[in-house]
């Protein structure tokens, strides 16, 4: 497993808090596609999806719920 940078964890926490890519990207001062790439990097490093995405919603998966408290710390 590759180490996950603090920048990537901050992106994960922002999206977990907002559950909205555009809002989280604005809060982080990055473009939405850049945030998407960051989240994909975290998911790839951990080998599991952290968010369940539909056309209308973004929600944490059980793995994302487990990671969130540790990522906040």
C-alpha cells in the first residue's frame, strides 16, 4: 500500500463533509476534476471505494465511514 499524503486525506475529508464534489472543490480551492483525481488516488491506494456515487448523490461507503475519523485526526 502506498502512503497517502495529508493533502489527499484533506480532500477526502472535505468531500465527506460536503458530500458534493463542486462544493468540496471550491472549499479546497481546486478544480472539480482535480478533486475527483485525488479521491481516485486515495481509493486506489486503499483498494476500496470510499464513496458511493449516483447522478444525484454522493455518500460514504462503509469503508469511507471507517476512514473518516482517522483522516480527521
